[in-house]
């Protein structure tokens, strides 16, 4: 009987985890993590609040950027992290200046 309840809880937890994973990435402790690997931002789309920090981790052996033309640019050296604090008006698409096919999107939510 106890085992049955435990199993049901496991199933519920697995379901909740799957649901969470399917939604847009969201902040933990005010920092949103985006990894860069094999010439791609992961996740591609993030939601952020003004004042939260986006932290990119570059797992590739060469530099990337997160660039919003005419606004800001973050250079992320190979194997390193770099951050940007979300500002009003940061609902933008960004790209890598060195690899313009690399694209990401930030949506500012309140
Ligand atoms: Cu790049």
C-alpha cells in the first residue's frame, strides 16, 4: 500500500517535471542560464523580468556573442560565462556577431 502511494507520487513528480521542461526557461534566483554549444543558444527562447541576469555559458572552443544591434553586446569567450542585466525594452531577438545564424530571443515579462 505504501509502495503504491510512493509510485503514484513518483508518476506525479515525473509529470510535473515534464510540464516544467516543456515551458519556457525561467529564472532561478534571478539568473537565467543559457548555454551555448555547437553553435546554438539553448534554450533559444527565454522569459526574463527587468533586473534579472541572463548568464550565457559558452561550451564551444571559440568565442560567441549575444548581440542586439544598436543596443548591447556581450562577448562570451570559449569556456567562459558572461552576463547581461535585463533592461526595459529587452524583448528582443539577439544573435552571435561571429555566427549570425545563431539566434535567440528574450521576452521581458512583468
Ligand atoms: Cu557564435
